[in-house]
């Protein structure tokens, strides 16, 4: 009797099979998730083979994944049973908390059910202080919604006038704000300021004033937008004035300007110096003020004076005792008192008078010294020797000093004999 081999189908099972003899039939069924490829029923032939050929069971596929509201899916090639796909939310939407965005191909060739996945993203309500929204307001702002703004009078918009809600729930550019500004700078007669083309004057703004040709700007040339109380804004001071200000040419006797100048408008500074033999009394620099006067007042050049000289044991000859100061080049003559002579070598010590001259720097030429004559001079020398002893001068040096003193005494004695 002809018999066919027992059929084996992986991932499948045999149905209605009693034996495998000639003309017997076998029905094949696949396991869940698999599909049959080939004939469902096969028959044993007289040749001992099955006809048609034994079928196979292959893993099944799911149809294309279903569309999910506000979500997208990357293209998928593998849709076999057991495979998993993941959805992602479209721009402007975000995944609901605690929800899985995955779906699995089941053995019945359907996709596992998904709950609602995505919710719309909202941007915070864009409000600004000291301003308002010029575009229509909304209860909520979602992705791609826009808003526009304008500031109240006295304020200026810092940032961008128009902003848009982005997919990450933020405004781009950021929500602007309104900052205080100063009022228009004060105007001046016959002049103008540098901020004429400016529409607003925010904190820290600077304007500089200028005058028409021939006029001087009196006051601070620049004003700044500042704040006294930290909140309100104001200009830093009063506006300057444009006026004709011309100071007289500065003339001082026995002196003049440090450098030649011919015009003296407001604010012009001039330096002064005196001629030789004169000294400056007052400030060496003066500036033309708003009142067309020099500030500080112009200095004067006074003659350089020498104080009345004093010589111990000497006297002035033919002078007025009450005079205390002497001009440059003035000369005075000194004589030594009786019993004294001029100190010096040679003819100087024998002279009857000594003349000194007042110099340009307020000092005198060398003043004389008057010393006692004869015994008085000798006593002075003895006192010097005594002092040398008391100061601890070495013996060798003291001996040399005594020899010199001896020679001095001999010279003095010779002088007396000659007289």
C-alpha cells in the first residue's frame, strides 16, 4: 500500500488527518499571527508524494497604521505582527501627560488602540505694563498666533512690536516692555540741540547744544536724561543760553599774555606772565565769564623788591631809616661800627665801605661781615680754640690749628705796627 511521509508545517498544525495512505487528504492551519502560503488541503498520490506541495506558514502583516489626530508617524516598512510604531505630535502640539504614543501590530492583524495623544500648546498671555495690545486679544494663544503692542505716552517700546507664539510655548522675539522716556529737550533761542532727529529720549540719552555763529553758549553744553527718584525721568539741568559775550582785551602793566590772542569770547582762558624784574600778584590764569568780565580778576605785575638788609656790627650809610623795601638794581653802602672791620682777605678787610645791590630775584649781592679789631679779635680766636678742646678735636689736628692761630696773631700784630 502506497503511503506518503507525514507532513510538517512550522508555525502550523494538521487538521482532518487520519492516515497518510494513497488518496488520503490533510488540511493545514497556521498559528495565530501567521498566514498560509500554498494550498490549504493536500492529497497523498500513488507516487508517495503530496499534491499540491506542502504549504508554509509565514508571519502576517498589519495594514497601514491609522491616522491619529494632531500626530504624525515616520514612514514604516516593517508592519509585521509584533512590531511597534511610535507617533509624535505635530508642531504646536504636545503629548498628553502619562500617555504612551506606541501602537503594536496584534496577532489578529490589527493595531492596538490608542487614546488621545496630543494637546495644543499655549503661550502665556502677553501683557505689558504702561502699554496695550493693538492686535485683537484672545482668551488663549496657540502656536503661530501673533500679538502686537504699543506703549502709553511718555514711554517707549523696548523690544519688537510684533511677536509670535512658537511651537515650544514661548514668544519670539520675547514680549517687549515699556520704559519711561524724557520729554522733548528744552529749546533755546538762537541755538539748537543735537537730538532733533530723535523720536524718543530714553534714560541716559544725551543732547548737546550749539549756538548760531558769533554767539557764545553760556551754561552746560550737554543735558542728560536722568532720574532723581529712580522712577521718573527728567533732564539733568536747565538749558544753556546763546548770548554775545566778549571780554575786553586783558592788558597788564609790565607784563602780558603768555601767548598772543586777539579774540576773547565766553570761556576763553588766558595765561599771564610779567616782565623781568617784576613778579605776578594774583592768578596767572583768567577766564572770560558770562558777564563779559575776567574771572578771577586780572593780575598785576609789581616790581621785585628786596627787604632792608641787616649786618651785625654794621650800619647803612646815607639812607632813610624808615625804608624797608628796595627796588631791583638799588644799591646800599655799609660801614662797620667803630672798633670793627670787614671780614675777608687782602683789601676787603681794609676797605672803609661795602656796597650791595638788589637783584632781580629779590635778594642782595653778598652782604659784608663786621668783626672786632685787635685784642677783641684775638679773644675771639681764643674762644674758638677753647671750643675745639671741648669738642674733642684730635691732638694732631689741634696742634696744626694752634700753629695757624699763631701765624694769624703775628699778622695782626704787624698790621698794628704799620698803622
